[in-house]
């Protein structure tokens, strides 16, 4: 529960409002996607097939679906806000997932990825929500986004509170978050990177092909005059 509260708090700081927008969550996003449900035009939760799907929201018409993370059932440039949680670190093909994210994101839209910090305490324990899969460093995550034609525009971290369930730690969670953020301590549990899509993908320069002019090796030469005269004399 403490992880959910701290990550939700960090997501809300990045996106104070999603009013009138199509908001989509990819991965296990329902604990965090709910904060936008009442204000967004629509909120949808897409869960990769390998993770399974749960009913969401409860006691309301379902908005969750089981999908392949590289084949989302959405039109091109349809999504205003795309939240990715518990997806990148467990994907079998991260590049394919991000290519699909690029496809469905609108030109003015934003993607927010929440991934385990390679140096964080939460990634070191298998029993934590962020202890599964492949954690990332900030540099690795930046390079991954840029390779997938996204431009990072904002960074933050969350979950400086240790992954312990003692009463003292749980009560002091907010204090841990404030201290870690103020001192930029390196052991936060997760990275949050917000990015926009590059509308025009870079195209490699095309090299001019040089063609050598045809120059015959053997050029015809006129017969020598001396040879012609000797032939006439013999005739």
C-alpha cells in the first residue's frame, strides 16, 4: 500500500489533470489510473497477456482488456496520456512495446513510464512490487526512450522509503519521500520519465552514388601512312 500511495503521488505531480483526455494505462496500471477516471474523457487499462487481466473498475462497466503489448487495439495517434507501469521491465521486446506506444500516442500527447531503479532498494527484493524483471538506470532509460523516437521532457523519482512493513517506516513514508527528493538520494525505488513523441523520425542521410565515366581501354588508332604506301608498291 505504501508503494501505491507514493507512486500515485508522483504520477499526480507529473500530470495534475487529464480533463477531457483519452488516458490509457499499459501494464498493471489500475492502482494509479484510477486518479484520472472521473476527470478524463475516457480511461482504459490494457494488461499484457503474460500478466493476466483483472476487472476494473469494480462495480462499474469494465474498462480493462487483455492485449499483446505490441499490438494495441487503438487507432494511430489516438491517446493523449499513456501511463506505463510494470510493463517495460517485464517485456520480452521493449523496443516493440515502445514502437506501439509511439504509434498510438497523439502528436501533442505524453507518455509517463514508471520503472524500477537499478540502484534502488525495492529492485533488490523479489517480494516487492518492483522486484521483478529488469531494472534500469537513468542513463539506460534515457537511451531507450530516445532510440524509440521519444524525447524525455521531465524526470522524477519516488519510493525512497525502505521496503519494510514496520509501523515506524510506514508512518514516516512521507518524510522519507521529502528527504530523498530534497537531497536527490540515489536509492529511490523507481524512476518516472515523462516524454513526448518525435513526430518526424530522423532519416539517415542518403549518400550520393558516384559513377565513373566510361573510358575505353583500347581506342581505335588510324593506320600509319608508311604501311599504306608499302602495300600499294607491292600490288
